[in-house]
C-alpha cells in the first residue's frame, strides 16, 4: 500500500467515524425526544387525575407520586445512557484521530529524517552510508532504494577517481624523479664538457710549451749539477741544490701537464689491489712519520682487478699525501681500506684533518685549483682522469674541521669499449 493510498484511507476512516458519531448523536437526540414526549404524556395524565373532581385525592396522590418517580427514573437512565454513549464515541474519535495525527506524520517524517541524515553524511564525503529500515513497496522505500543506488554509483566513481588520482601522483612522482635524474645527468655532462674544454686548452698549452721549456730545463739541470760539483763552499752548494729542486719541480709540473692532456697508454693487468695499496703506503710512510701522523692500513677481501699498476699507485700516493698534509702534526690519523662491494673494487682514504669547505668540493677536481701554497692543482684532476680511464670514479665527502673521505671505485667488469677508446687515444697521441 503506497503512501497516497494510506493517506486517502486515513481520511476516509476519519470521515466515516465522523458520520457514525453524527448519526449516533442524531439517534440519541431522537431517543431523548421520545423520552420527553413520554414524560409529557405521563405528566398530562397526572394533571388530569389531579384536576378531576371525582377523583380520590389520597389514592390519586399515591398513584401520581408513583408515576412521577417512574418517569424521572426512566428519563435519568436514558440521559445517563446517552451521555455515556456520547463519551465513548467522542473518546474513540479522539483516540483514533490522535493515532492518525501521530502515526501519519511519523510515517512521513521518519523516512524524510533518514534522507536528510543521508544527505548530510554524504556532504561530509562519506559515500559508504546507506539508508536502511525503509524496505517495502511504498514510494519512500523506492526513493530510499534509488538514493542508495545513487550513493553506490557515486562511491564507485569516487573510488575510481581516487585510484586514478593516486596513479597520477605516482606517475608525476616518477616523472619528477626522471626529470631530476635527466637534469642531473645534463648538468654532469655540462660540467664534463667544461672540464674537457679546459683540459683541451691545458693540453694545447702544454704541448706548445713542453718542447720550448723541457729541453732548456734539461740543459739547466745538467749545468746546475756540474756547478754543484764545482762549488767552492757549502753555501754555494746549498744554493745550487735549492735551485735544482725548483727546476725539478717545474719539470714535474710539465710532466703532469703532459699527462693530463695526453695520457699514456694503459697497461692493464690482473693485479692484487692490496699490493698496490701496500706499496703506496710504504712510499709515503716517511712523510707521515716526519709529520707525526699515524698511518693505518686495513686490507679487505678485495679480489684481483684489471689495473694499471703505476697509474693506480700514482693516484693512491696523491690521495695519501693530500690526507697527510691536511692533518695536524703529531696527532693526525690517515686510514686506507680496500674492499669489494657490489661487483666493484673500493679503496678508501680517510683522514681527520681540516676537511674541505662545501663550496670548494666541486672545484677540487678542476685543473690548477689548489688550497696549498706550493700545490699545482693538477694532482686530483690527473687522479680523476686515471680512474675514469679504468671505467671508475672518485667520490669525496668532507666536513670542515672533521676530515675527508675519498673513495676510489673501479668496476671488476670494466667497459671494454671505453678502455679501447682510451688506449687508441693515448696511442695516437
């Protein structure tokens, strides 16, 4: 039974009840009218008896009294019955009307309240809410069912949108990472290009001056050696020796320039890296002992690797000398360690010296950049180029005032095409 039928039935019942109550009221009025006529007849008879001259007053008086009492009793009972009946009818009408007045609005407002609650819940973003307790064939039940279907569709769409949004976020995050990686790679390539251009300039410069300076330097060196042998005093000999040191230092700078611009051919062999480290430490240990720096070596389980012995030794000596020079005399410590990690040979050189400012870390591998007064700024660039010729890299981490950590990383499976290109370049040079 739908809601409109229920409302029509309720109003029909109320109308029927009102008609019944009206009919009963008319019936009671008719009964009261009959009682009044009956009483009027009785009083008329009594009046005739009392006014008849031949009547016996005593007997008539008794009969009249009886008639009056009987009439009063009948009328009283009739009135009581009618009032009782009217009260019952009115009470029933009020009760039924009250039930209709309460039940019909409740039957309408309860579903409406649930619908309102559902809309308020959905407004907060909770699409999982469902209207329950309104099952049935009526319009309200159908409306609740349609509302639940709508919420179900909205929830499915919302969940799909959330999943799509999450996928979009993951895609954007991946894209951002790829862009960052590409940007970093481009920046590194730009830096390498700038570095290559600088090295090309250095190479051109070194090639031009090498022939102009190297031969005269050799002659100067020979002449100074002869002069030192003929020195007339120790003071002259000492002065000539100091000049020879500077000439040899200049000759070393020329060799570094030539090595940086035109590297020699690689001589790769299967070598125990611990042997290279041990030999390098032996060569720099006198320098460390002279400064009072402790030199510690830890040989890890490093497998043999294809290395150019002399070039790798040159790299390690350069890193060890830099580490020793950066520590304080008498209390510094330099540590060297070898290990194999993820298919790579790793050699670390750690010191507890002054460290490198963050603003200078990117510059230390640039040619001619040096923080030492007597430094040429070519040691680290040459070391970097040597390790790159092994398909490896040199990394550095440093904290000012706490020391530095240099790590040489060389893969055991080196890129043959890069090594071939390097050898071809060095051979043709």
